[in-house]
C-alpha cells in the first residue's frame, strides 16, 4: 500500500537490528505482564483431592420428600500445622432412598463441589440457595422456621456447616438481647392469659399461637405487643 506524504520530511530513521530486538523485548514484557494480571484474576488453583477428607453428614427430614435426605459435606484442611490452618468445604454429596429428585440434586451437588474447589469465597452460595422459592409455597420446619424450598433447605445445611467450621460467624441474640426476648414473651403470654385466650399458651414450636412470620429470621415467632411487631426468636422489632 502506498502512503502519500503530505508533510515536509524533517528527518528520518532506518530501523536497525537493535531497534527490532528492542521492540520484540517490549512486546514480550507486555505479554508477560498481561499473563501476570490473568494469574491474579484467577481465584486459585483448583485443588486436587487428598486421599482422606474430614466431613459431616446432616440428616434432614422435609414434608416435600418421602424419605430423609443425608447431606455430606467434606472439608479439606488448608495450611495444616500452621497458625492459618482452617477447614474449607471440598465436596458435597446428597443421598436419599427417594429417587424422585435425584437428577437435579446430583447436578446441584456437582456444581456446588466444583465451586468449592475453585477456591475463593463460597459463602455466597448460602444466600443464593436460601433465596430459592418453590411455587408450591415451601413449608415450616420444627421450630417454626419457614423454608421456602428444598433448595433453600440445602442452603440451610451448608450455612450450618460453615458456622461449624468457622467460615461464617453466627449472629444469634446475645445474653442481654435474649433476656429482653424472654421478658417480652412472658409479658405477652400473661396478657393473653388475662384476656382469657383459650387453649395452649404456646404452640408446638414454643412460640405463642397466632405468632406471625418474622421477616428477619423466617420463623413464626413475631407477636404484636404495644402496637409493635416483635420477634421472640431473633429479637427483631419494628420499634427498636
Ligand atoms: Zn425473627
């Protein structure tokens, strides 16, 4: 292709062998730099599986499955023998007599296991799973806790496991808060008794009958007292 020179030529250089080598060197350095960046973006080397892993198996019974589900989460011990030693999930298996849900459960556990092995933060999986809602409306667990789906229940188990190995920190009401909750509960039950409310003072979950679903902890434990909705499980209150 011909290039038309429209400006005055004020000087010129001939590309020497030295210039060419220099340009190559710069290009190589740039490529190395780009590769380095790519390495940093990578979350971590996928872990290879050790011969033996430690883990926990959780049994869950749900109204949406005929048989109990056994959820096994195995952990790998990182930086063993150092002050930074910690456990992180490596794989998850779910077993049940009931084969009805088998296919999607296998797919889910494989994707979860792959995510575990990728390294980096995995705690986001808990919220992702727990926010899955079943069109049928979910169900209540013993203890009055609302579970929106079987997927969410698997998320609950993962959360429980992450609490246990210390990857998530529990935010339970402290002693002071628990005392306040107990006071509120007793006050409410007294008022109910005075009003001559029939039947048991508490439902099978240990919360007053007619308790509403708490938006914070999803438990049927919120009562209206003095015009305020207060949860007797987690202590959440609209009026502080
Ligand atoms: Zn609550």
